[in-house]
C-alpha cells in the first residue's frame, strides 16, 4: 500500500480546475445572453412599414362609397 504521508494533490487540483472552468463558462454564457437580449430592441421608427397604407387613391375610393 501507499504511504499515507504522501498525498497526491494533482487529482484534487484537476477537479478544482474543472469546477472553476464550468462556473466561469456559465457566467460568461449568462453574460452574453443578457447582453444579447438587451441589444435586440429595435426602434419601431427605423423599421420600414410594409403593411396597409392609406394613400390618396384609397381615400378617394372610400369617399366614393
């Protein structure tokens, strides 16, 4: 058996490093998701309207009814 006086800490260091990397990755992913949701807001004025528009010839038609 191994001598109990010699403790190999490399396994513990590896597990600590993996845990730290996982937590850091989650924080970065959360930060990117939060910043992406903030930049999604688009001003309605800058969006070209492609729906129904009441132009002069449409108003003339409505007046004729």
